[in-house]
C-alpha cells in the first residue's frame, strides 16, 4: 500500500512557514519608517493636538463666561445696594416733610417695582449661569434688562435728588 501521509504534512509545513513569514513581514512593514505604526502615531498626535486646542478654547470660554457672571453679580449687587439707599432717602424725605404722602407713595411704588425687577434679573442671571451652554439671545436679553434697570434706577435717583433740593 502506498503511503500518502508525507504530502499532507509537507503541505501543512509549507503553509505554516508562509504564514509565519507574513507575520514577520507585516511587523517589519508596520515598524519601518513611514509604516503603519508611524501613521497611527501621527494620527494620534493630530487628535491630541485638536483636543488640546479645543480644551484651550473651552477654558477660555469658561473664563469669559465666569467673568461675565461675576460682572453681572456685581451689577445686581450694586443695584440692590443703591435701591436700599434710595429707600432710606425716600423714607427720610417723607419723615422730614420734603415729599408729600402721594408723591412718596408714587416713588415708593416705583422703587418697589424696581426692586422686584432687580430680583427677577438676578434670578435670570443665575439661571443663565447654570445653563450648560451659553444662549446668546438670552444673554443679550439679560444685558438689555440690566441696562434698563440701571436706567430706571438713575431716573429714580434723579427724582430723589430733585426732591432733596
């Protein structure tokens, strides 16, 4: 009987040696200059550079946003402080007789309305500060609201100053 076993073993040995050679050649190509490994490193470095640039941009935006929040807090605190002073001035004017009760009631109503609007503006500013992403339209509306409050406060100050003369 003829033996056929050496041929399959020989074929298997040739196939295995070819596979081993391919893995070696693949590894050599991957690690060679300009090979897959260098390409992967370059791509990773580009991703890292983009991430760093984005991080720097986000940090800058965060710092700007925090500065805006702090500025708004100072503006609201200043408004509230001025309104407390105006309230005291108005009460003193009524007590000293520099203003009639009707005029006092009118100015007090304006003052109380301004206080309420200031508190509303403060809450709006806090809500915007807590938002994950800044809303340009809401920020512009808040800025307009604060400017309006400051203008109304100035008008009330002028009325109180005229009354004190």
